[in-house]
C-alpha cells in the first residue's frame, strides 16, 4: 500500500467515508473530513511542525493525553479524538477491503511505503496503524526504494553481478515532499547509494503560491477576506490545483473563474505560466540542492549516471522537469508511471516477501539516512558511540560488548539533529539491560548487546546476553565463539562485532563460557502501549461493523427507491398491457406515496422498515411482472413444442413411406409416437385458443414451464422409439477395415464407435439437425 498524502476520510453521523466518497465531502463536511494527516505520524502536538500546519487545516488537531497529535471530529453525533495511527488504520482498512474485493480472498500481509526521511517514531507510528487495520506488515519500504524496485525488477539488461553496476537517480516530487535517491543496479539486486530530500517541497507549496496570489488579488478586487471562510479557501485550493495542472500543458493566459465564491460574488482572474514561474522562483531554487547532495554522498559524477527517472505528480511542472534535466545535463526519463510507481514497488516487494507468491528474487540493500548513536552511563564515565554512521547499509545488526557488574541503561539517539526533519533526536530514552550480575570472582561480566535497524528502518536493542566464564582444569578448547555474530536477520548486509568500552583483554586458555539471555526493558518515544493498541483494534472493529450496518441500511433504502422508479417507468411502458386501468392507477399512487415518504418520514429508518416496504410494493408489482415475463416466454415455449411435434410426425410419415432409414422400427411403437404427437397437438391448440381469448391483465391459462413440461413428457415417450439404433450390419471381414467407411467414426473413441456405423450415427441426428422449418401455427 502506498498511501498518497491526499488520502481522505470523512466522518458522518452514522458512518465513515473513505477515499473517493470522502473527497466529495471536503467542502460540504469540511470540519470532519481529514486529509494530509500522514505527516503527523509520530509527532507531539507541541512539535513546531504540527503547530505551523495546524492553522492551514479545515479540521482540528488536538493534544492527546499522551502528548501526541490527535484529530478531533464529530462522528456518530459525538465528539471524538482519534490518534493519527487510528486514522491511518481506517485508511488501511479500506485499502485492505478493496484488495480483498478485487482478489476475492482475505488479505493479511502487506508492504507499506513511507517517505525515506521518516524517523524512528514516525515509522513505529505507521507500523501501529497497520496493526490497527489487522494487517501484518512485512516491510515498511522507503518510497524511493519502492520506485527503484519497480524500475529494476523487470529490467532484462542489468549488468551481471561482477560487472560495474548501473547507477540510476530517482527523483520523486509528490504533493508534499521531494525525495531523491541514487541506486546501483546489478542483475537481481539493487543497492541504495544515497538519498536526500526536502521534506516540505511538493505540489502543495506550488498550489499555495497560487492561493496566496488569488487571495490577495480577489481580496483587493472584490473586498473579500477569503481566509476567514474555510469553505471559500478550500474551493480556492481546488481551483488553484486545477489551474496549476492546466498551466503545465498550456503556456497562454488562462482564466480563473469561480461562481458564487463568497458572499454570492462570482470572481474571475487570469494567470499564465511565465508569471507563475516568477512567483515560484524560491521553490524552484530548492530543486537542485538535493540532486547535488546525492551525487556528493555517493561520490558519483554526473557522467556516472545512466538515467534519471522522475515520478510524482509535481514533476509534471515543466520548470521542475527542466531544472532536473539541466542539472544532470541529460533528458529525464519517465519509464515509470508517475502516480503508481510507488504502489507498484510496494506490491512487488510484498510479492517477494510473501510465501503466497512466486516472484523472481530481487535483493534490496537500503541505507540509514541519519547516523544513530548510543549513550550509556558506566561507573567510570559517560560513554557515547556512533553505532550506525550516515548511509550505513540497512537492515543491519551489530553486537556490542560491555563489561558490567549491574544492570545498565542505553539511550539511542540520532547524532546529527541538524539533518533531522524532526524536532526530537531521541529514539529510545532508555533500553534497560536487566539482571546483570558480576562474575563469581566479583569482576565485571561480559555483556553482549545486539542493536539493529530492521527491515522497517526501525531501531531496537533487540537482545542482550551475559557471557559466564567458568574456569576449568579440563583440557577443553576455549569457547569464545560469538553466537550473536551469526545473524538470524534476513539481512543482505553482514553483521559485525563491534567492541566498545572494552579493556585490554588477556587471552585466557582453558575457559568454558555459557551465555544467559538478559531481559531488556524498552522505553520509546511515542510508543503506543499494548493495551491502548488493543483498544484501538477493538474500536476499529466496531467502526467497521457500524459502516457495514449503515451500508446495508442504505442499500435497503436505495432498493426501495430504485423499485419505485423502475416500476413507475415500466407501468407506463412494457407492463402497461398487463395491468388493469384500476390496478395501475392505485399502484402508481402507492409508488408516489412511497417516493414522498422516502423524502420525509422514510428518510432515516432502520433497515427492516425498508425491507418491509419493498416487500409490500412487490406484492403488488410481482403479479404484473410475472404476467409480462410469461408473455415473453410463452411464444417460444409453444414454438418449441410445435417443432418437436412436427419432428415426430415427420418420422412417422417417413416410416409409413417405407423409408429405409426407419425400416427397423416396430410398427406398434411408431403408432404410439403418432398418438402421442397428435394428443400433444390437440393439447397445444386448446391451450393456445384459451390463452388467445384471455385478457393479458389476468394471469395466463398456461405457464411457460407447463409447456416445457409437456415437451419433456412427449420426448420421454417418443425419443427412445425414434432413435432406436439400426441393428449392426454384418460385413465380411476384409470389408470392415476400409477407411472410407470407418473414417468418420474414427476418433470418436472406442466406446461409441463400436456399436454404431457412421451411417447410423448421422441418421439418428438428422431430424433434429435438419428440421428448421417453423410449424405453421398461429402463436400468440
Ligand atoms: C454513509 O452513509 C450515507 C447515508 O447515511 C451514505 O450516503 C454514504 O454513502 C455512506 N458512506 C459510505 C462510504 O458508505
Ligand atoms: C479531545 O481533546 C480536547 C483537547 O485536548 C479535549 O478538550 C476534549 O475533551 C477531548 N475530547 C474527547 C471526547 O476526549
Ligand atoms: C490554452 O488555453 C487557451 C485559453 O483557455 C485556449 O484558448 C487554448 O486553446 C489552449 N491551448 C492548448 C494548446 O490547449
Ligand atoms: C503572462 O502574464 C503577464 C502578467 O499578467 C503578462 O505580462 C504576460 O504577457 C503574460 N504572458 C503570456 C504568454 O500570456
Ligand atoms: C529505508 O528503509 C530502510 C529499511 O529497509 C531503513 O533502514 C532506512 O533508514 C531507509 N533509508 C532511507 C534512505 O531512508
């Protein structure tokens, strides 16, 4: 799943609307329609970024008791504060449902994309959201990496593993952020070499330029304070976005007209591309630095770049595209679908990781964009060490060795806060390594601590163990092997043992060691507690159920409405002949009443009421509908019966004319066929007569299914007689072989070719196949 930052959820008095259904409420239900919430993942309400964005939103952000950012809406006629994880969980629920409907099977595993600059807290927050939606997240993949995967996996001509890799730059400018990565490709593998980004440069900023311009322009021209009216402002945003897209395709003067914009005033203005570019000068100046930065980080020159692939809607702005191609000195490529590349990459990664699919392997090595350090207190001094330097490969684990006599804490943090698009460098305030004891002789124990950045880009102190040294007189090999150096991680990168805080160590012979796992207590910034998470999961379940009930209720109501319109149309159309004048007018009246009721008392009723209403209408409509249906089917049924009768009569005549084809039939049997056919004919003529005299507004004398039953009855008597096989003609032995004779039968399989000759098998089929003439009868 790649959740576009535009994803939208609207809260209503009875249900939630998600996606397109919610988009239509952006203006009409502005306060309860939330968009662009992805950027608030893992952020405190007091975060300056949140505080700055708050003012530009139509919906309200609040501080939750934990200090994190919440969204306040009216839902089910109640004020509710949802966490960002819950809201993203709702979106994922919807995506899950859509996928399940398309695949017709349950979906559990998923891969979710996040911007590559997301920090630990933001990633954890998204992981929690996947749990709320009942999903098992196989990987949080960086958006840039997803794009690179979508590019690489189908490329047939990548350099072999031992050859020089192909370096490709991916530039993704979406609605709210700008991300650049450079990746090295070989057959079946990609390695991210460097990434850089501008976390706030995106289409939204370009829209804002236009919005600002027109707010001022219309403000002066029409004396309007647009920013004071959220609905007007939202409309202006929508129109500016459209205008921006038009300008990407058309350089001439373009109109900006909005009818009934504010206080019943129609507004109009103009804009053109060159003027827009002038306004966006500062934004366009921000395109180049990240491009320069990736090359510098990866130590590559422009000549080393094989291709520059652009994705994301905002790269459609010609000036943005130009800046990029000018910097690299080459045309940019658009091999990938600008809007879908990230989602495709996610789907591919999910297929690779999930056992349910067979996809070619494609290994991905990503990197850690911000250096991570650990800090610890020891009796002697404060310690500090950078465990993962910038652009270190990921996922990756490292084992650190400490010498301690008692439990100790580790603190993880991002060591270059200036690079961080996040105010708090802390990752975990403390990871407490518990149950550390001195050795039996009172000296410090050796404690091995494994730290890792996992496949989701999330840091953890994943395990710790105490190495107990037993002095021994026995002549045993020293067992200083490091169990933890063997990684259980599915990491493509190697793990390395890193010694920290380690005094010079005299190599002791003849020692035996055992390791004891130590418990670790984690305390993370903004981690949702287990209980809380379970509560959210439960609440999501309730809301899903509520949406389902509301949908069923609404469907039941729509069914009544549809029936009313459909019947009303047909009563003066195809059903007209089948209902009496009186019945029609009373039914029409009833339908009209129902329609009025739907707009008044019936506007908002429980599901059962609609179901009952529909049943009531159907008692009146059903007989009419049935009469119509019968009249459609009856002629065909009579026709079929007529044909069948004629076919048997024809056989009877042929028999009587001594046709060789039937000379093996028994006379008495043929007489039985004749009698049955005559009786059926009489029955049919009788019914036809009665039906022709009967008014169409009354139930028919005979139903199509009775006529079909008659056909069945007739054939069950006659067919065995007329299709009786001709006795086998004994041929002299050598004549049995000739291919001319047996030819047509060959290939039919032993079973039926044995008893029938070619001539017979065609003869038996003949009446049915050749008799196409319609019976000369008047039918309805
Ligand atoms: C929510 O319910 C209303 C009717 O109460 C309906 O019009 C709307 O389509 C529903 N939304 C969704 C997403 O089902
Ligand atoms: C939502 O949060 C606001 C601000 O913290 C608080 O005043 C309000 O009572 C909360 N509402 C609910 C329903 O918890
Ligand atoms: C550009 O827009 C103008 C004004 O709406 C229109 O007259 C013109 O046909 C458009 N040109 C193209 C190439 O679409
Ligand atoms: C664009 O608008 C500016 C200012 O309104 C005007 O000076 C310029 O001639 C226009 N350019 C085009 C190509 O229409
Ligand atoms: C991308 O994702 C990985 C996890 O696979 C993570 O470790 C890393 O920090 C991310 N890389 C970048 C450049 O953001």
